[in-house]
């Protein structure tokens, strides 16, 4: 049977972002996702999940400069250190929010690029991973 998560970046836009958790729960969703959590404290997002008996399905690692058209940094030459720091931030959020999925955005490699970043495996990029708080199993 298919399982669904409400994408709070796209759905319930008539509500302020933090109120979208309750709207999703009221419609019967058991899980949510959204593009980026970083505009809100991780503890506040976790509180909204808990208050509405929801689980976090996933979110994206920081994308770089989204407004300028960037869609990730993982494969961009010269951005390796920035990617490592950004992914570390994503892990910190996941440790508080309690999800075990993070979408790593590779980035848009310019057409004239002759190489892509040699990003080491995530296990070497961010060797320490916060232990997420206990939660119920994701319905996604």
C-alpha cells in the first residue's frame, strides 16, 4: 500500500509554515516533509511534530544559494568544505527532529565545467552523527 507524506513546502500554503503541521495531521497525514528546515529552530519543528503525532519523512541538505539558482553543492568543484559544513548542519537538525533521511542535493554543474567535485563518502565527510531521539517508525 502506498504511504504518503505531506510536503509542507508545497501544501497548506494558506497557513504560516509552522501551522501546516496541524493542517497535515487534521487531514490524516502521519508524516511530513519539506524542502529546508533551517529557517526555524530544530526544537520548534520537533515540538510541532510531537504535538501533532507526526514523523519527519525527510528534508534536504542546505542547497547553497537557492535564490541564485543553486540546487546543492555536493558535486560542485571548490565547494567541498562548504558542503561538509552544510551537511553537518543537516545532521544536527536530523538529530533533533528525529528523521533518518536527508536528501543530499548534488548541485547543477555548469555546462562548461571540465570536472566535478571529488566529494568523499558521507561517512568521511561527517564522521560523527547525532543520535536521534526515540520516535515511532516512519510510515513512509
